[in-house]
C-alpha cells in the first residue's frame, strides 16, 4: 500500500508572545526530564511571553501545525558577555529549546525553525552560541556548524526555598 506524502508544512515565522504557551508545552513534553505541572506551565508561559516582547531577551521561531498549535519551535535566550575579538558585540545566545511534535518530525520543521532563528541572531550580531545536545541530536546540530566543547561545564544550585519563591510561599 502506498502512503501519500505528507502535506508541506508552513514556513517558520518569528514567535510572538501568544506563542509562549505552545513553546512552553513543547519544552515540557519533549525536552525536560519530567513534564511541568500546571503551575509551572503557567509560570513559564507568563515569563516567556514577556521576554518575547520587543526589547526582550528571547528570540524564537515557530512552525504552525496545520490543525492549530505549534508543530515545532526553536528558542534562544540572549545574554551579555564581555566583548572579545570573536564576539565583538558581547552578545551570546543560549539555544534553550528546539522541539518538534512527534507527529511532524522528519518534515524539516526543526531545521526551518532553528535555521530561521540562527539567521535572525546573526543579523543581530550574535557570534557566540551555546546549546545542550543529547547524543541523538548532536549530528543535527553539527550539520548547522555546532561543535562539541569539552571545556563547557555546568552547575545547578538548588536553594532550599527555590519552589517557595515562585509559588508565593516562604518567608
């Protein structure tokens, strides 16, 4: 039996604050080790919506799903670093999320979203990029010019009242 080819996906477009919920849901379902609960979904959505406003530190591109919602997204958060010859504007981007709903994989959605995001960041003068890639996705990022850096390290610190600060509890 012959399966007809899937309909072409719409092109990636710049994300707007109204896309924050879809980006947050894709991140929660496909990126994080444990999905976020309703409280954290709301908190992250509200935070990201503000950061996607003009002048904010978030840049994202999304691919709309044909039936509504998002098929894919690529999100970067900008931060200032001290300028150096290889990053003269002193702006770095951490690619925070690249995710595609499983129903839309292998259709170029992530490539389109991330490629559009990188082009935008390059126009903005970003020359330093960071991301975390699990072993399965490393070849995808390598095709886009990312290389492994054995010197990059990470530390996560959990203050005793970290959850209380967001939920309104604590002293």
